[in-house]
């Protein structure tokens, strides 16, 4: 490795080495184990800050009063459901093209987390919808496409558990996830392309956000907290998956003893 | 398959599947009868109120077509998988995506085309107005190939599994939902006398998208299933 890096800077070589080590399950297990407590701690701090600013400091909405505050859970959960699907599809594509085991592990570890966030987004949306719109559910474009996303996640989990050999299962799941990627832009643009009851984009658009700063800040804090939550949960799940996959390897036996 | 050129291989596959289907007529008849039966069940179940039937008719016919298509999907690769021909397709020098396209086209001719031809009759059974029946025909003409194409990806992923049938539904039905929404919406608009070009354009777009991408996804899925 250092011979190859002879003409490159030392930093480039260290960078390369780090990623090569990270792709090895044994080193990933150790490195992820070191990161998890820090990510969890940062996540907790951000949750506390976001909830404080969102529930206590942010002013009540002039139209919706205090019941808009469920937005601080609903919107980050919905953002996470889309983000995790893209991570799953991307990791699946990497596993399919370059056969990197860890990419397959991350993809399958993300699926249940993504499904949970999608379910959370749908449920909190329903709870918000009942006082606001007068109904628990409406079959408009955004809600329907988010429901399809939940079905896609469940399909990925089901297909993975139906195939016994793990590597084949990971590759099949990658193909399924990639086929479903078409749904993501549909979900995002559904409120622009169709007449929906769900409101239009207020933050993720090219114009400046159509939301007041005092509400935007807790929203972004919660979004970051959810991302860190996903990060440490997926690392925990990935560690378990790595142990299961590599159970016949020497380093796993050493760990058990 | 001793053919040298790709077009010949393509035609050989299509003809073989069609000849096999004609010799086992049940493969053509069963999905068709299922389609007719399920559509007929609804007026019996929800009451024969003509206004109600016109209102829900397009959706019923489309959902029945979806389910009939789902049931017939298993036959795309099953017999080839069982006797080993599927591995020969993968091992041949021809691009697998083209061979897969041949199989899908044959499957549509065997299962989708009969559904299409019977749909005006079912439209009359449910009392749909004639503009709605015309649009129903067009949506099925554009939509049943999409069902075969998207379904082929699902079948390719589950062909190696023992109890693949249930999980096939779970994988494929979410991908069918946009098509169902546009197609049923088109027929509803036609029944109300509104323009349908937007709906039909979207279904045509889905067809072009599926036609261009699904053979590659199916070929990749077959490689995974047979590995």
C-alpha cells in the first residue's frame, strides 16, 4: 500500500487505508463499536435541545395553535424515511456493483429502521390530520406514495428473510430497492404535481424556506437528531449482522470466548 | 437453442412459449376465467345498483386485471426454471435482457391480450358508458404490458424460492399501484365526460419506462436467483 502511495501524499494514503480497513468486517465491528456511544450521546443532546426549542421556546402557530408542534416529529421522520431509502438503495447498488460485503450489511440493516420511520411519519401525520383536516386519512398523492414506500420497505425485509443464503438475499434486495427508487422523487414532488390536501414544500425547495426561523431551528435540530439516531442504530444493527455473517471467522470466535 | 443471431433467438423464444401455451390451453384460460369471475363477484357482493356499479366499475375491472395478472406471472419463468432452460438462457451468448423481453412479450400475448379482449364485455356487464369502455380498453392496452414487465422483475427475484407466490404479491403490488391509480382515474374521467389525455400519457410513459428498464432489472434478478 505504501509503495503505491509513494508518489501520493501521506494523507491520501492514510485516507485510503482508513476506507480499506472500514470495508473489512472485523475492523468495521471495532470502529463502529467505538463510534456508537458518541453518536448516541450527540443524538440525545440534539433531541433534548430540539424538543426544548420546539415545545417550549417556539411560539404557537397563528392558525393551528399548539397542535402544530407534532410537526417536529412528523417532518423529520418523513425526511428520514426518504433518506434511509436512498442510503439503502445506494448501499445496495454498491454491494451489487463492487461486491463489498459491508455495503450489503448496511443496506439490510437500514431497512427496518427506514420502515419504522415511514410508519412513524404516517401515524404522526394521521394524528396531526385529525384535528387539522378532520380526517385520519385521505388518499391524496403524498400520503399514498408514502404508504407505497412503507410497502416497499416491507417487501425488502420480506424478500431478504425469504432467501436463505445471505449474499444472494442481499443482491436480490438491492435490485428490489433500486427498482423502487422511482418512488422517491414521486413522493417529494407529489405535492407540486397533484392537487393534494397535504401542504406544499416549505423547506426542501430552491426558494427560501416558507417557515419562521423560530420554528425552523427546532425542526433542523430534530432532523439532525433523527439522523444521528439512524446512524447509531444502523451501526448497532450492522454489527449484529456482521457477527451473524462472519460467525465462522476466527475473530468472532475470539470475541465469543 | 442453436440459433446464431439475436433476432432469430428472440423469435424462437416467443414462438416456443406461444406453442406451449396453445398446447396447454389452461394457461390461457385460467387467468381469463379468474378475471371474469372476480369482476362478476362484485355486483353480487355490493348489490346491483347501476349507479354504484358505474362508479366503482373501472376500479373493479382494473383490480381484477391486476390480480389475474399476478396469478399468471408465475408461469413466466417457472417451467424454464424447473427443467433447466433458464440457466441455458443465462449461459447463452445472447444478451439476457433481450431473451427476457421475448419471454415477457410471449407472456403478455398469452395472458394480457385475452384480458384486454374480454374487457369490453365486462364493461357492459357493469353498465359502464361506451366512452368509458373505450378508454378502459386503451388503458388495458397500455397497462397490461406494464403489468407483465414489472411483474417479471418480481418473478425473477422469487423464482428460486419455494413459497414464492405470496411474497411475489408483496413485492409487485406496491409497484403496480401508480398504474392502477392512473388507469382507474382515466376511466372515471371518461365516464364523467372529462378529458383523459393526461392519464393516458402518464400510462404510456410508464409503459415506455418499464419497456426500457425492466428487461435489464429482470436479467440482473435472474442472475441473482440462479447464482
